[in-house]
């Protein structure tokens, strides 16, 4: 299954959350590929703690492959190349976890027919080899979004399942922006239909992930003043109404990731050791990531019985 990770703004937690979802699926035995189509900032390797590719790879990156300058893209085995000691000691029952990095110094580029065909070839090959393919897209209405919309509408991709996760923070501007990326003119649905997608089917394949969401009732905020507590509650309720108004309300939300320092400051994998041993991460955050990862392939969460 292809899972495209999109966001209208940077700083939404799209990449770090997507990487954590890929990690969780691999822990549970799936073979997982993480494809860095964030062409303007190919830094996914930093989340996986692969130091020699934190700004992309120097050769055979996805830019080079899609533009026809490399016959095969570079592949990084995360379990073996990571410097994260917990990831290096991955359980035997885990599936593969590999990263397809972008080019160091790469940037956005317009898609021609050759690049589109190479994109289709890549996605088909990965779909045959892996259980879950996380494709991290550049923020906004980017060439990367346009390319994968065109690729998934291609006749050769007709029978390949794909889903979209749209990430946004729990703020007024982010709610409005995330809705616009999907529903406005030249948004994902409009652009997809223009490239041959069925609008209703594409709409049904999109779910939203709210990231860095504070819980006004949690112990973290127990010391705020009564006035602050009341304001947080009312603001949270106002955001829920706004999300519903902009068609990204609770019924199309796949999951909520709590506000978590280890994700905000370090942008890394959250492991059981972080929760139980070192206690630098919150149990609720790990549970949220595990639940979203599970729901990726649960058809009942996508409007299908």
C-alpha cells in the first residue's frame, strides 16, 4: 500500500510522524519503504539517525533517478545504518525498514513525461516488494504532489491501493491551510480530478493527522491559572468547530499526536525504551503513533466495512 504524507505548511510534524509510523509498521513485521519526495529538504535520514545522509545522498538520490541521471535509486537499510542503538537492536520478527533518500542540494523540479514514467516504475516496484510505502512529499502545492497525483492516475497504477495523510498542527492557521490543500481550487482533490482521478474515491482516500496537540486536561497543564485553563478549553472547542466547518473535522481524522518534547525538539523515533527506561517520552504519544500506524491499513477507518 502507498501512503502519501502531505502538509500545506512546514513544521507540521509530517516527516517525523511519518517516519515513526514507518518504524511502527516495520516493528510489527511489515516490510516498509520510506521514500523521501521532500525534494526541497530531503532530511528524512536525520529522523532515522543515519548520519551520512542527513541532507540527502551525494549520488543516486531520488532527484537523480527521476530525472534520468541514475538508473537505480540509492537505498539505505535503516536497521543497519542507523546510529540509534535501539533501532540497531531491532527485534528478529521485524520487517525490513529502508530509506530511499533524495539528493543533497536537490530542489523542486517540474515533471516531464520521462520523470512521470520513472515515478510510476518506482512506485510499482516498491508496491510489489514492500507491504507499506510511506512517501514523504514537499509541503504545499508542490511539484512532488502533482507528480504522485499524475502517477497514481496512470493506467498502470489503476489497481494499486493508495492513501493520503494530511498533517497539520492544532492551530487556526494550520486548520485553514490543511483544508485548503485538500479542498480548495488546485488542491489535492481538484488537481487529482484534472489528472484523471475519480473525485469521490480520492476524497475517500484522504485522512488528516493532527500533530502537536496539547491536552488541556492533562497533568502538564495542571499548574496554569484558572483563566488560562478556561481559555485553553474554549480555544480547543473553537478549533473543533472550525475544523468541522472546513471539512476536516473528527470524522476524517485518522489520529491525534499529543504535544511531545522529544518530537518537537529532537525529531526522532519514539521507542518503548524512551517511555519505560529513560522516561523522556510520554506513553500517550507512543500509543497514539501505534494506533495511527495500525489504522493505515484498517479499511473500517477509511469508510469501508
